[in-house]
């Protein structure tokens, strides 16, 4: 949850900077904003769908007779439902090259307020409930199912997005969860491919740093998926 929520907050900050700028007709900048936005939308949708259709049901199975906990999961689902139309409003503003800038700031403010509140709520109340209600093996089952659903294509898109701008330490923790061959694929193919495109800002260049043997040797995250790190 830490890594994923951080990536969402990073993109909300990019979005706020986009909205605060004056309108630009620079096609490269517009392309960069739309590239960042599309990826944000995709990852948010996948993540919320996985929770609503798979994670909450697994948790509910352990929570019969606990109305407060069940109400919390319903609140999570409701908050996800409130975020969707706010995403659509930003989408509409960004897709309108003539008048979208007139309403972009308001739509971005509304999305940021709702999503930020939701992320904080989920971290404060739902994460502790998750850790109490699912065993490590059940959590691992959820993670494995999600990975199978998104497949290698999903991972190729998700990982460079997740790790964009993260510290070397956080990157190592996440990469340590991957089988060694996929770590190589990430460093040699997925990350460089992501870095070839501008995300959010035309000026912002992603530097590709080839894997160094020392970094590989130091990979030493938890043996299994930690709920806090991986959600
Ligand atoms: Fe959520």
C-alpha cells in the first residue's frame, strides 16, 4: 500500500501542477500530460477493481457478525465509486483542447480531495483490518491471483510506473519480490521503455541507470509479500 499509494499521490501532484499552469498549445507537453494521465487512470482502475471484486470479498468471509468492519469495507467501495465520476470529469477537461483548461483546476481539486481522503482512510482503518483478518497465505493468494490476471503485460506497465521517482531502497524492496529473471527484464527492457516517453512533463527526463552488480547483490527484501509494502 505504501508504494502504490505513494505513486498515486505523486501523480496527483503532477496533475495539480498541470492544472495550475497556463494553457499551453505545446503538443509535446500535451502529449506528456496525457501519457501520465492515461497511466494513472489505468493503474487506479485496476487497483480499485481488484480490491472491490476480490480483496474485500476475501476479507468479508472472515468478518460475519462484525457490522463495524463490514461497514468499513462498504465505505471503501462507496469511496471508490465516488472517485470514478471525478476521474471522468478530469478526463473530459483534458480531452477538450478548446475549453477544458477553464474547468481543469476545479475538476482536479475535486478529484484530489476525494482520492487523498480515501487513501488516508484506507491506510488508517482498512490496512489494520486487512492485517487482522487475512493470514499471510490468504494475502499471498490474493497477490498471486492479481498478478495472474494482469499478466506479464500488466507488470511491464505497472512496475516502471510504480517505481518512477522512488528511492533506491524502496525500489530494491519492490524488485526483491520478483523472480531474478524478471528483475533483469525490468532493468533492461521495462524501465528503459517507460523512460523513453515523457510522463506529465516534457522537460522531465527519466534517466535510465543500468543495473549494477552491487545493487543486485544487495537485493534483500522480505521473503514473501509484505502487506504494507505490496498492496
Ligand atoms: Fe482504495
